């Protein structure tokens, strides 16, 4: 399994096994399928421990197995003591420690007594931990990892245990529908925008939508980073679902902070018939960002002529977007589109590279087809002849042109 191809093949087989187990769950007693699924998880974990799962196929299949395990546990209602032991072993004992299970998904199977037993087990594990190290102590231990690997290994294990206990505390707070506990366990010290978003998501999960909206707004206002951008998307989604009358104002606020094509598109969609009232403000906000202005106009407004005009007036410098724009503009003015394609071919051939040669050859072949509609074939053939002459010492380029059946 150290070979990537072998790991991928195993992952595909494992996914097939998951499908078989799901089908069996429809036809066979849940407790029998649960036992097989549990053994399949143990087997797959032994494999992934030594496999090159850089494609993620095995990991995705294991997550599907874990989801199925929780579903089957709810249906089969196994002895709570055995289920608790399995959950504890999975999270704290077995070697592969990069998968999580959700106690909320298992709570209905555990029942009140099983949950109490599970909480007691977690408390016992927490009692085995010493005081958490300060940043200075962590740094000192890191510096000594080569001379004292055992201490470092113990500390790494402690970190995993603390992380897993914290995860369980967050999920059990959700199961308890305890708002104060949800905020305490998810927001933590409120130093990270993503933690505020986590709090919002957990509150929404228990139906506290007003509080969820407020926490998502706090995460949005936290700072300029990508976590706040993600929080803004979630904030606006919550508003769209639960306070639609407030969505447009939030979308406008988000656009003003991050004037991107995506955020402008969200304003356009939320505004609906009121879009003309906000159009000028949005377009002015995009003027300092040529790529965003052109992308919004092309993809969201579907106004190809305006996008073409903006690309030239704002000085668009994005080869991929120019390609998209030229392709869209071909139906309006093929001659003007050919000028853009010509510039792209010349730019591609500035660097000696086989991939660029192939791309240029394909583009030129397409340009010849387009040129027939504009009666410009002679001009394109002259361009090809000049390129062949200019790059006559690049045999690979000549070969790619020949393969594309260029003159």
C-alpha cells in the first residue's frame, strides 16, 4: 500500500464494500451488519496506517463506514457498555488518530445510562492528564525532542487526548442543547474567527438561529482574513434562511469589505428587482479590481459587451479570464476576438515549453476556424508562417504545428 496506485485501487474496493454494507443494511438484521461494519473499520484502519492515501480515497471510504456504523448502532441498539468501550477505544487507544466520531450520532443508541457511562469514561481519561504546558514549556520540549523523544511522544499523545476530549465536550454540549456550554466549548478564548463560526454553526444546529446569526456576524467582523470571509458567507446564508429581509443589507456590507466578483454576484442575486438601485455602487466598488469587475460582469451579469469594454478600459491582466472573454466575444465580433487570441499565442511562445507549444497550436487551429467566419483566414495563415519562421529552431514547436494540421 505504499504505492499510490495500489492504495487507490484498495480505496475503490473499500468504497464498493461500503455500498454492499449499505445494501445489506436494507435486507439483513442491523446487529449483524453492525458487526461486519465494525470489523471493516478495524481492517481499513490497519491498511491506511501504512498506505499512501494522498488521493484521500481510503479516508473518504472510512468516513463513510463510520457514518454507516453510527446509523446501524441507532438501529441495532447494541449493549451500551460495549458501544461505549468501542467509542473510547476508537478515539483514545487505536493507533490511527485522524478520524473523528460524533457522540451526537451515537447518543440515541447509548440512551441515558449509556451516555452517563460514556461521560464517566471521558472524565477518567481527563483525570490522567497533567497540567497543560505553557507556550514556553512547549518550546523547550520541542527543542529537546531529539535528545528526549519519549517525553516528546508522551506530549504528542497528551495533545491528541486533549483535542479529542475538547471535541467530545463540544458535541455533547450540542446534544444537551446547553447554550452556555456550546458558547464556552466552541468559542473558547475567542481568539480565532473560525471558532466564532463554529459557535454559530453549533447554535444553529440546536435551533438558536438568532444567536447563530449574531455569532456569525461577530466572526465576519473579526478581521480581514479568509476565516472572516468564510464566516461572512455563513452569516449571509443564515440571514437568507431565517431573516430574508436583512440579507441584502448584509450582502452589501460584505461586498464593501471584500469587493470581489463573488460578493458582487451575491448582491445582484439578493437584490432581485432592486438591482438597478445598487448597480452603480457595486460597479464603482469593483473599478479598483479589474479582474473582479470583468468576472462579475461576464459571469454574473452575462453582459459580454460591457465585460469587453471593462477589460480594455481597466487594463485587465489575467490571461485565463481574457481567454474566457474572447471566446464569449467571438459571436459579437470575431475579428476583435482574433486579436486577443493572437496576443495569447505570442505570449505562450515566449517560453520554450512543449505544453505551451501544444496550447498555441490548438489555439491557432481554432483561430483558423473562426477566421473563416470573418474572412480572415489569410491573415491567420500569415501569422502562422511568421511564427514558424521566428521559431524555426524549435523542432518540437514545428511538430506540434504539424500535428494540428497548420499550414
